[in-house]
């Protein structure tokens, strides 16, 4: 298997510290040696590569920014580079690590009690426990504030009722971070696998993120102890804080998928011969596609790096992260399409990683805030006008009008 040389048009590496490069190169090697040889098969079979979990734990890829419990307390750029390299392998694998780190370990570490932290952070870091994050519901995706899942206090217990959908790692998880409405507002709860009244069943028929498990969670009079609530959660904003962590990582992750597609297309174009014995890379139309890809990847790298530096300085805002997630995942999606074109018929088979990335990126474009929802976040920032709710209009105007001949 050939080694990935990286994509660095503008001496981007010179902007990284030695430690950041070392972290990236370590994960790069892991992806080349352990992920790439098995990932197409996992995608075909529709299974999460759980055999990689122990090695990822050894490499401290779970909760890498936490600086307690023997974890490395990495800076945000190093963390982003981990996400980049993992997603170069597969968006599903990056999703696994994003969920474990940003959506499970982060809320337990930030909003949990000492007892919750002591119980779960070491186990999640070691990969001995797997976590999931349940926010989305069948009827509430972009607008999680409408959620119907409730938590009612009954003596020394909470009673959960409701459903969560599209939950990464749902049926694999030993612990689910579940967001539910209480009479005092939205709170986060830890629900353990096997709790009576709690079920998890997998979503089948996915054409995207096939190397990742996606599940529906059900809660029917599910009783959990009073101390299963994350005590420092005060509202939906805590769930959104978790999403900010994950979306930041996705801004880097998208670059990884884009780089893999670009690199594959470049190598292919230099070797594929058509017309008068020349490689297809000698045609201006093919070069134009490669130039678009490397230009956008390079701009995306600078955007992600600045987000990371702002995050390390405690200055990053959610609307900054929206731009990173929105732009870089869009770039990746476009790169995958262009790479697929360059590969011709070979672009539709899994002998090459491009079609898998192209399909995966449809999920990444939609989850963690859709492309358009992030446009609204940025739009609100620049205009001062929130445009999430459609303007009010009379009921009559909403009715379909007959089309006149
Ligand atoms: C593979 C996968 C894994 C996932 N993992 C998780 C997970 O682990 N945990 C979790 O909680 N969720 C998860 N999700 C759910 C994901 O976050 C949601 O799918 C996402 O928030 C979008 O919600 P929706 O699918 O209900 O789309 P909708 O909200 O119904 O949106 C449908 C379309 O309408 C557009 N739209 C909606 N509102 C507006 C508006 N106001 N203005 C303009 N356009 C609008 C959207 O942009 C989109 O194009 C996952 C999803 C997928 C596909």
C-alpha cells in the first residue's frame, strides 16, 4: 500500500509545530497501515471496524484534548489534524472518534459530576466503553429545540420517554448521552446499555457512512437514577456546545476526505493513458479540475488552522465554526465529485476510495448542522437578522394555487 505524501501547496506544514506534525504523521501511518487495508470491506459489509478501537485507544485518539486521567491534553490544531487523517481513511471512522471524544467524553468531562467523570472517562479513553449522543429525533433534526423526549422526576429516579433517530454508535454504545426536556428545561442524561425501557435498533439501507453504525434509540418509561443527570447542564445550549466541538473537528475532517480524493485523482490522471499515448493529466480540462481541488483544499487548510488557533486562544465562536464546517465539507463533496469524474468508470467502484468518500460526504454535509443551516448561522452573524423561521404569512397564502393554462 503506497504511503500518503500529504497535500501541501503553500508550505502549510511550516505553520504547524513539531508536535502537531508528529501527531498528524502518527495518525497518518495508522490510517495507511491499519485502516486502508480493511475499510472498503467494512463499507461493503456495512460494519463498524471495531477491531481498530484498541489501537486507537493506545494512540490516545479518544478524548485527546483532555488533560486529566493520563490523557495527552493536545491543542486544538493537533486534535484537528487527527480528525483530518482519520477522515482521509473514512468519514465513518472519524465519526466514531468525534462522537466518542466531542459528544460523549467532552460533555461528561465538562458537565458531569466527579463520580460520572471517574467512572466513564478512563473507560471511554481506553476504548473499553463506547458512547453515543442522542439529540436528533424523528421529527426534529435541524430544530432540536422542538424535541419531544421528556424526563420526569419520580422520587429518586428520572423517567425517560421518547425516541432519538440517526444516532451514531447507538446500538454499540455502553453509555448514551441523551438530551431530554424536563419541567426546568433541556438536560443531558447518561443512560446505560441494558437499562429496562431503553432500546437501540440499527438503521438499515444506508448508502452512506456504511462503515459506521447508525441507530434509533427508544425510551419507554425508562427509569434511571437521579444521579444519571449531567448536573452542570442547564439547557439546550449545553448540547450545542458539544456540537461545536464536533463541528470544529469536521472542518478538519472534510479536508482529509478531500485530500484522499485529490491524491487519488492526481495519481490516476498521471497514469491513465488515452489518445496518442498521453496521460489524461496532460489535458487542460483535467488539470483545471485538479487545480480547483488543490486551491480549495489549500484555502480550507488555512481556514481550519485559524479556527484551531482561535480555539486554543479561547476566542472561537460558533459562527466561526459554522464557516469551517460548511466550507470544508462542501469543498470535500465537490472534490469527491471531480475526482470521480477524473477516474471515469473506475470512479464508481471501490477499487478506489473516491466513490466511498463521495457517498460518505452526503451524510457529513447533512449532519452536525446541514450546509444550509450553517449558512443561516453565518447570515445571522453578518446581517443581525435570524432567518431560521419562515416569515409569517396568512394561512390562505400557504394553500397551493391551481396552475393556470
Ligand atoms: C449518518 C448520520 C449520523 C448521524 N449521527 C447523529 C448522532 O450521532 N446524534 C444526533 O443527535 N444526530 C445525528 N444525526 C442527525 C443529523 O444531525 C440530522 O440529520 C441533521 O441535523 C439534519 O436533520 P434532518 O435530517 O432531520 O433534516 P431536516 O432538519 O428535516 O432538514 C431537511 C432539509 O431542510 C433544510 N432546512 C431545515 N430547516 C431549514 C430552515 N430553517 N431554512 C432553510 N432550510 C432548512 C435543511 O437544510 C435540509 O436540507 C446523524 C445523521 C446522519 C445522516
